[in-house]
C-alpha cells in the first residue's frame, strides 16, 4: 500500500505540468462553453431585435433566431472541444458523418426543415394570419424550424409539420383587407322575387359596416326542390367578417319574417288511406 502511494506521488510530481495544462484546458473549455453560450444568445437576440426593428414578421424572426442560435452554438462547441485537444477536423468529420446518418434516419425532419425555409422565403402567411393548412384552421402563432404552431378559435394549440403545409393547399383568410360574405337564402316558390330582392337590399343598406365598393350582389342562383335560392354577396373588411356575418344573417331572417316571405324547410306529407273492412 505504501509503495502504491509513493508511486502515485512520484507520478503526480513528475506530471504536474501536464496535469496543470489539462486543468487549464478543461477550465478554458468550460469558459468557452459558458461565455460562448452567452455570446450566442446575445447575438441571436440582437439579430432578432434588428429584424423586428425592420418590421419583419414575428414568425420569420422566430425562425431565423432559432436557426442562428443553433448554428453558432455548434461553432462554440467545436471550439471548446478543440481547446481540450480534440482535433477539430475529426470533430467536423464525425459531425458530418453523424449528420448524414441522422439525416437518413430522419428524412421527414429534414424535409420539414427545408419546408420551413421555403415558408420563410415565400411567406404565404405571417404571424397572426388566420389560415387553413393541412386540414387545420387557426391563427399563425409561430413558424419554427420543423413545424408551424397554430392557435384555433377555441384556443387550442396545433403543431403542424412544415412539410405537410408545403405539400397541401394553403388558404390565407387574412391576406387581403376585404372579404366577401356569401349567403344562400331560400324562399318559397310562392314568394314575390322582386319584393324579396328589395327586402334583402334594404337589409344590406342598413348595415353600415358593409362596403359600397365592390357593390353587393343579390340574384337568383337556383330553382331547388322546395325553394327558390337567392345569393346575397356583400363585401366587408376582413376584421369585421364574422361580426357582420352573424348580425346580417339574423337581420335577413327577421326582415323576411316581417314581410311575410316564407323561408321553406324540409317537411313530409303523410297520407292515410282508409281501408274498408
């Protein structure tokens, strides 16, 4: 036991410079990681701040912020490993090989990343837009590296892979300042169509939130099985769409009722034949 202790002391005394160098390298690597991580955050946040000052969309800013942060942190990590004596060329080669292997295993994730880049580049929607993508409708909360986060009208968070968004039709309800409301109103075949149109036009005239240009459209669109269908198509500011939609639909029903214009509903006639016994 004493011999082993002496050998350990002799080895320690003989390798003090080497141990000191290793200790300095380890401390330096930790400092590089700590300080580098702080610098990376500062740079990423600075980039995001500059982009926001340029009034770039928040969803795009979040995407670029995350990408810059990850990229710079990889550089800091390689620098820290180099300080420990690890050959950086070997590290880069290992990272490249690992990246290739991971890429083959996670082809879907890479396609989502590429789709995210396309979304940021072509900007089919921006933060806050109400869209329908991949069968999901909601307001755009953020565009992330692999997915886009939507918030539904009932306040649910839905995460949609970017690849699914790019590969499917994108409907952006908020892109334009104005939208058209489409109503199909059915009235009885006995109704006076001229009077019906006048009643509908009067309802539209009373709604101050409707736009005068383009002018609203009122016309017969179909002679259905049990009703004559008219289309009512006024234009409105996008921000007022749903409020006007609900109010106008109620006003149309009340106006038709007050004028005695019947709105047909499905009904069944049952005929009973008396059989003489």
